C-alpha cells in the first residue's frame, strides 16, 4: 500500500499562501517603482524648466549666434576664397544682412505692399463706425422709448452697464500687465540679439582658427568622426535654417 503523508496537505496550503504573498509583494513593489519613477520624472522636468528659465538668455544668445553664423558663413567663406580678408568678409556679410532686414521692414510698412495704409484707413474710419453705432442706437431708442423707460428695464440695464464697466476695468488692468510683460520680453529679445550679433561676428571671424583648435585637441584619435560630425551638423542645421528662411520668404510674398 502507498504511504500518504498526513502533513502534505498543510504543506501545499502553506506553499500556495507563500506564493500568493510573494506575488502581491512583487506587484506592490512594481507599482511603488512606477510611482517613484513618475515622481522622479516630474521633479526632473520641474527643475529642468526652472534651470532653462534661469538660463533662457544665455541659451537664446547661443541659438541666435548659431543661426547668424549659419546664415552668413557662406558669404564670408566665399569672399575669403576670392582673396578677401576674413574681417572684410564678415563686415560685408553683416551689411548684407542689414540690407535684407531693412528691405523686409520697408516692404512690410511701404504704402504699396505694407500694412501702414490699412492701419491709417482703420484709424480714419473709426469715427464713421462710432457715428453709425450712435445713429443706430438713437433710432432704436426712439422706436422703443416706452420700453427703455420702464423702471425694471432701467435697473437691468444699469446692472448690465455696471458689469460691463467692471469687466472693462479688469481687462484694462490685465492688458496693462500684459503690455509690461511684452515690453520686458522685447527688451530681453533685443539684449539676446545684440549679444548674439557680437558673438556671431567673433565666431565668423575666428571660425577657421576654432576648427583647427578643435581638431588639434580632439582630432588625434577621432579625426574622421569629427569630420563626419561637422559635415552632418552643418548640412542638417544649415539646411533647416535655409529652408525656414525660404519658407518665410514664400509666405511673405
């Protein structure tokens, strides 16, 4: 006869309970890991945003400098190949950039293509619009005078006008704050662009020397990698900037 251990049933039960507890512990640990990861990502994103906000001006200077360099390096390199001094080439490139910007501004605000006439026309037509609205209101009031003179209607209208006045005051206050914020943003933008123009001028002037110095420091064992990285970065970034400028020109036209 086969011998049956009387404790085998209890052992199986304990083993199942141990497995269930282990499975629950693993699930709890997994959820704790996911929650900790989410919290950690949130903290990293928050502090990254804070750091980027603090470093917004230096980052803006770097980005604008890169854009200016990639837009003008072709002119400077082309003049250098034709025998011109790099300083002269950089000055000529900046003059070309200023002429292009001046032409764009002239086209924007010229009487033929720009928006100046539209603003003038709008300003000149404002009194006409006010007069038309006034005439319409006088006509409506004469037609429904008995209705507007009712005490209840007057109370509703006064309440509506008071609410409208309060809303206009709040909008004016928010607009004033917005104007101040826009003014501060414009000042920061001018500061960033001004520094970027200086930095880009120096980079364009010393670009060959900078390339030689970088290859001297890092090119002993990674010369081919640096060449490939420079070619790829130049084509990608330069192509993106040129394509964006072409797209802006097409939209402007």
